[in-house]
């Protein structure tokens, strides 16, 4: 996921963050809301809170977001 795609999907990612990572709180999300470099700061927070490497953090973001999008597609098909 590149930085532009992350920014475009920020509201969806933000809404799921605490479900994906329990150590990320509302105070963290408020900091990210104000940031111009949300993706980089998000990766840094995952590194600090979970001990991920940058590459691992980026892969986890992509994995969780892709799962979320798949769930959304499946939910819209059943409506």
C-alpha cells in the first residue's frame, strides 16, 4: 500500500485500527488525524507498540486492510 492509497482510505483504516491493534488508542488516532504523514507515523506507532520492523508493519497494514475490504464486499453482496 502506498502513501496516497493510505491517505485516500484513512477514514476506513482509522475506523478499524483499534479492532486490528488493541494497543492503538483514540489518543494515537487523534495524533494521526493531525499529521501530514499519516502512513509514516502509523508505521512508526506499530513499530513502537508492537516491535514490528518497518516492512512487517507495512505488510500487516496491507493484510488487515485487504481483509476489511473483502468483508465489505461480502457484506454488500448479501444486502
